[in-house]
């Protein structure tokens, strides 16, 4: 225990000795700091007082010079504001002149002011005076002195300007004559002769009311002084809003356009205060805008500064020696701090060495013209050296141009120069030399004094991940082909190359024929397999450098560059169609697909990616329209037809929304007695510009687009509404038959639609019949039978329309249980022309009789046909011989009987 205590005491003594030795060495090293401060203090005191008085003089002169500049700037600004305010007055005068000319002199300025048509009416009074100086009308009750009229009228009549004329104008209710500035312009009659003068009387305060805070904050004044030396307006306020009246003692010499000067107070102003005066002449007005800034107010901060500086100097003189003592202490403390900072820097270096980022300190090297030609590495950490495949000791002292080569060197130098110019730059650079470990580096560059601090981080993995994401976003995952997002960018590059090289290229828009049927039949798995096979076939059919992309669904786009003419594109299309004619063997079976191809050429068919794609799509649609499995070049005429078709579809949609469809009614007549047994409802489109549009023109289009569903519901509603109206206005009614399209019958619940319309309009179901075409009921399914039974259960009869044009069998007619059938007009036309026509009609009638159905003959146009149909035991007829379809009348035409005489011979 004793030995441990002795060892501890010896160690403490040794440490104390080393500390004393180190302390003496530190004092000897920094003794110059103790001697320098007292001597420096004496020199600073002497120089300080000299510099103080010189600086005070400089500050005073600079303040005076700046104030003169401010006075000039304020005067220029005041002159511009006066110009704008005079423009406002002139605008008012132009308004009055326009009103005078448009009303032929019948002007009432009081009414105009009440309606707010005159600007700043509280400060401006507008009046019209005649040649004798009488006030004709004014915005406020006003009288004008004869002297003013005598001055104004001759000048206005001779075309001379009247600006800033001073007069005491009396305004009613205003307490007598007031000091006003007058402006006047001539008003002429239709012959160009003087008729009157428009005079604007302005309160002088109007020109000094604006934002004058910079002036009055400095105990200043605003004034308008004429070239004749008279003051037109003047306003002066102190910093606390105190009002002064420093009228000019004499007319100042303001002949030059603009200027500023420090003027003697007693010689210029009535209050005797010197001022900094700035003025600016207002062209064509004969006046100058004057701004005055009080000298004592302006120099008050300087006097305060002089007192403060002098007091500070005296205080500094008293305390400088104490400060010198404190400075000696602080200098020694700073020395210790420098030593501590060196330790901190070494510690920081150790920390940066362990960092994953590289740090460089670069010193720019300048050429003889002052441009940066290179950067020298003056410091770096270990990681920074690793990024450029160097040791730290080898990297320090190297230049950037010695580290990199070729384009990489130029890119690095350009980024570093921009950082030196702007103070900061951040960039990700890549593709350096192969032996560098980092292929992509993110650099942050900061200007630090005259040097450049750079941090570098290896982002190779992050960049590779981003490129992979970009590849996935531009690739179709099913076929591994580029997708539609990628193809637009590729087209922009192809267009740029073609324009640069003066070449052309072709764009093929491909749609697979029959794909939808296979996909719907065997499912998406079969469709996906088919698309992958189609992608391989397309790549097989084109050149290796041609671009094949999947545009979406079963659509592909092929870009064929460097084609000589359209024949090259046609050959490529034929190769594609040949590879698709071969049988495709899949796990789901063997299939043969066709390809409809649309072709657009650059630059013939477009110079933008979207235009080329759109035109190729139009051409593909043309190929499908004219026969699948073919190719078509873009044709502007077909494009126009397609646009016209789309426009017609748009018009149809608008017609449905705007209720442009009406119902016409064609009667059916009983052959036995000529009485009307039913009416067939036929829809007509009343176009706002084309009038009545034929059903043959729009019905196929509404069926193709699916608009027939809405139109069918609309027809049912309109027929029921018309039956309800006839029921209110007439007596006995006959049924009305409604045509139901195949798509409406198969895609909607027709029975429910009929039920809803009958209930809405309170119509007896026996007054409605439904006509179905053979194509609607071709499939003898339970749903078809159920739909017809649902309609019949409501109480509505069902007729088979256009019989003979489809593929109905006797068993179908029996199972579906129609109430009647209508023989298509194509068979009626043949009556009397061929023996076969009579045979067919007789067979139809016989079959209908066996099934207890009534028979209606459509399209009857001659009495010969009537006689034959009567002989064939047909029940009813309709057609042009009976009546064309007509718009509805107030009463249903049921009372009329048609005389159907037998034909002669």
C-alpha cells in the first residue's frame, strides 16, 4: 500500500514538472504577443483620431451627394406622377369631347358625375364654357372669372395649350372662390369651327396628395413651379405631420430639364431654411416638378453620428490601454485555441477517413486571361483516393486533368467551373475510366473562399436500380417488347435522325385478326400465349435493327427506318402477313391469325410521333374495313370519311341528349274491308340544319355504336306518350307496333322497359305490339323464349318482322309462339314478275295459317300485288300504296277505310 502511494506521488510530481516545462516553453514561444499589443495600441490611437475626422468629412459629403441624387430621383418620380395625373385629366376631357360629339352638344356633366363616369370628381370640376365665357354645364355648380375666360378662350381657339393656369374659381357650396389650376381644350362643331371649350378646374392639392412619404419624412416639400416663376402648387410637412408654408422668395432658375442643388435658405424660401432641391421639367406643360428636402433634417443623423463617434473615440482612448491588456490575454487564449483547433482538425480527418463519402479540397489554377484551366487536389480523405484508384499521398498535388481522360475529363472540368462561378453545383456523372471502381458518382461542390470543397458518393448501385426501373416501365412484361410509352420517345429520335440525314421511315400499325375470339373462347392464358408467339413472329419478319413494340392489347407497332420508298414498307407488310399465315401451334390448339396493317410514312404522312401513330391507326382501320388480313397506306380521303363518321356519331349523341328524334306512323290495312288495323311506329331524326334525316342513314350507325339501346328506350317512351295523348283526344284506338332491334332485345330487359313506359303513361298493353327481326331470335335459347313470353304476359302481341331474310325454321316459329309475321318486301316485289315469288308467299301464308298467325305483307305498291295477296289469303298489307309514314295528328287515323279495288283484267 505504501509503495503504491509513493508511485502515485512520484507520477504527480513528474506530471507537474512536465506541465511547468511546457508552460515556460509556451510563454517563450508567444512573448511577441505581449510586446506587440501596447505598441500597437499607441499607433492605433493616433491613426484612429486622424481617420475619424477624415471619415466624418467623407460621410458628410457622401450624405450630401446622396441626398442630391435622392432629390433628383424624387423630382423625376414626382414629374412622372404629374404626367400620369395630367393624362387622367386629359382622359376626362377626351371623354367629355366624345360625349359632346356623340350627343351633338347635348352634354350634362352633372349626370355623368352622379353616375361615376368622371374620375376623381371630388378634386376635379369639369365645365363647358361658350365663346362668351359662360358656363354651359359642369360636374358641380361653378362660376368662372372673366379674366380666366379671356385668357383661356383665345388660346384654345388658336390651338395653344392651356395648362396650369391659375384662377380663383367659385364652386357653389364651397365657401366662395378657391385657388384652382385650369386646363382647357377646344370643342368643335361638325364643320370644324369652335363651339365651346371643356375646362377642368383642379384643386392644387390633387397634385400633391400622392405617396410622398419619402419627401415629408425628411421635412420636405413638393411644389409645381411654372416657367414664368410662379408657384402653381406647394405642400410642405414635417416628419410629425407639422405643416410649413415656405413660399419661394423669388422664382428659382429651373430652366434646364432636370437638376438638383443645395440652395441657400434665405435667398430661396420664406422660412429661411436651406434645402436640397431637385427639379424635373414637364415637357409641353410649361412647369417643373420641384422636391425640397430640409438640410438640417437630412444632416441630423450625421450630427448625431459625429457626436456618437467622438464620444466613442474618447471612450476608446480611455479604455484602449485596458483593451490592450485584455487583447494580450485574448491573444494567448487564441494561441491555445489554435492548438485545440489543430487537434480538432486531426480528429475530423480521422472521422472523414472512416466515412463512406470522399472529400476533396481543390485549388483552381488560372491562365493568363483569368480563366480556370485546371484544379489541384490540395487535400482529400482515404475514400476520395479510392474512388479514383489512388493512394491519398499520391492524389494530393495531382490535377483534375491528370486524373481523367477524354469526355470524362471535359465533363468533370465543366462541372467544377460551374461550381466556382455559382458557388454550388450538384451533379451525377458516370462512365469514367474502366479501372475506376465507381461507374457513377454523385458530386456536391461548394465554393469555400478561393478553393472548392467537393464531396463524392458512389451511386453505381442506385443508378443501376434506377435504370432497371426505367427499363421495366418501358417494357411490356408479357412479350418483353418495348411498350407504347417507349415508342413515342423512339419516334422522336427516329424523326431527328431522318431530318438530319434527309431520309424517310415507315410506321406499321398492326392489329391481329381473330385474336378476340380466341381470347374470349379459351381465356386470357391462351391469349397471352398467342401474343408472345405473335411478338416472336413479328421480330422474325423484320430486319434486326427494325423496332417492334407492343402498343397495347393485340396491337403492335413496327418502325422501319431508312426506307427508300413506299414499296419497301409494302414488302415489309407482306413479310409480316406471310409469317402470320403459318399455323400457330399452342397448348390450346392450332390457329391461323391474320394481321391488318396500317402504314404511315415520314415525312409524307406526318412529322410528329402522335400524328404518325394516329395516321397509321386510321390506315389500319381502313384495312379492317376493306377486308381483314390486308395492309393499307394512310389515305387522307379515308381519314376525312372517318372524321365525318365520328362527327355523325357525335351529332347522334347530341340528338339523343337534345331530343331531336320524332315518331312517324305508317298504317296497316285489313285486306278484307280496307280498315286500319294497326300503325307501325318509325323513328325519324329532325336534324337542326339538315332537316329530316333518313333512317337508312343513321340506324346502322346507332346499332353499330350501341346508341340503339338509348334510342330504343326513347322510342318506346315516345310511342306510349303518343298513345296516351290520342286516348285523351280520340275515341277508338288501334295498336301501334314498335320495332325492337336485335341488340336492344338481347342486351336489355325489353319487357321491363315496356312495363315501365306503360305504367308511366297509363296505356293499355293491348294497344302496343312489338316487332322482332329474325336475327334477334336466331338462337333458340331459353333466354330468347323467356324474353318473348315476358312480353306476351304483359298483354303485348309479338310479330316477326322481315320474315324470309333470316334462317328461321318451322320449329323455331312454333316454339317462340308469335302472334303474326310480316313478309319482307323483297318477296312482295317479285309478285307478278316471277312464278317463284307467288310460290314463296303462298308457302309463308300457309305456314302462318298452320301456326295460327296473322300475315302482313310489307312494301305493297301496286293494285296487282293487292289482288295477288288477297288471292293468297294474306291478312294485312302496308306500303306506299296505302300510305307513307306520317307525323302524328291530333287524332289517331282509325276512322278511314281504304278502297282496295281489284285490278283490271
